[in-house]
C-alpha cells in the first residue's frame, strides 16, 4: 500500500508544478512567489502528510527546506 501513496504523492506534486507553471503565464499576481519556493513548500506539506513513515516524511521535509533556502539565497542576490 505504501508504494501506492508514494506514487500518488509524486503525481500530485507534478500536477501542482504544471498547474503553477501554466497559471503564472496568464497574468500578473500581487505576490509573485517563485516556482522553487512553491515546490519547496509542497514538499514540506507532503512530508507532514507522510509523517507516519519517517524516512519518506523526513526526506520530503528535508528536500523542501533545501529548496526554500536555495530560493531565498537566489532572491537575496537579485
């Protein structure tokens, strides 16, 4: 059953990223978070959702935090 949840989470993350890329092209937004930040936040949320399985949950949280830090460093330099 666990591989099914992993596959569902990966598919959901891909769908979220694709929808965000499509919606960013349509118009201006007041707050314009980067795609990297949104992906990082999505990974953290997936880590919280899959927190019962420590390896999967902590991996998602770790990847999300790293992506958010990379985005913060990139935005600071601009």
